[in-house]
């Protein structure tokens, strides 16, 4: 398994895991959110905030799961978007928002072919002991994107966790998405990009 692009300092942080942690790493369970989180726009920050809030209520760690490289690099190499934030910046930003641990999953052809049921059982259940999973309304995981929020909810009933699906955040006259941030930047609309991000961030407000 290749090591994602993380600085030695970040790799040494005990809160950062490359690949699923060993079973028992979260003995009391966790609250989990998942996604690429490129750019960490308002919608991403809403997911992190909701996850941290639920974790505090349940007195368990808040865990953010992200992927590297971008899944499209494996699924559709010709359509890989320019990244808004480097992986290391994404991880550090997540931790700055109060997330207790970040899991970076190397996105490989094998992971792309793994069914959602196995992804959930191996990762969310065995590795993280998920008690609640927070995802965006457009989240998908597993082979062919079969693992949408409804599918995850069904698996949750089998494994003992619940799923909360958050509606997409609206800002700057549309839905917050990394694609829309890129579009605004490409057209020189820095004010619109800032509104979608909810902050000024020199790491993001450039066209890479």
C-alpha cells in the first residue's frame, strides 16, 4: 500500500491513520463522516460539525474518513479534477475543526471494486465501531456507488449504527460543491468561491 502525500509531521500524528485502524482502536465506538472533502467548503464543514456534535453527545471520538488519490484517478483517469486542497491540508483542517481522528484510505482498484456491504463491515464496523454515520445527501461508496444513504441505513440496522444524511448546503446562489468552487475560480469569481467556502483560504483560492 503506497503512502499518501502526507508530511512526516502529519504521518507521525497519532490521530492520523493511513488505512483502516486495527480492530479495537476505538473501543467505545465512534461517530463517522466520510468523503473526499476537497476544499472543505461549507457543506463539508457542516458534516464535520455535525459529526463532532454527535460524538460529544455520545462521548465517543469523531472520525473523518477521506480518500487519496481522488477516486476518479482510478475510476476515470481522464476526468480527474484539479484538487482544491492538498491531502495534508485537508487532514490538518479536519483536525482543526475538532475531529478526533482522520482515516486516509488509499483509493485503489481493489477498493473501487469492494462492495458497499464489505466496505461497511470491514471499515465502519470492525475498524471504527461506528455508532452513527453522517454523510451528505449525495454520498456514495462501494462498487458502482451502490452505497447511498438509504443503503447505508439498511446496513446500519444490521450492524447497530444509525445514519444521518444532511441536505446539501446552499450558498452563493447554489449548492456548495467542490465542482462549483472550481467553476467559480476558473471564471475569476473569487467572491463567489469565498462564499461557498465560508472563509478566505490561500490554499484553495487558486486555480491549480
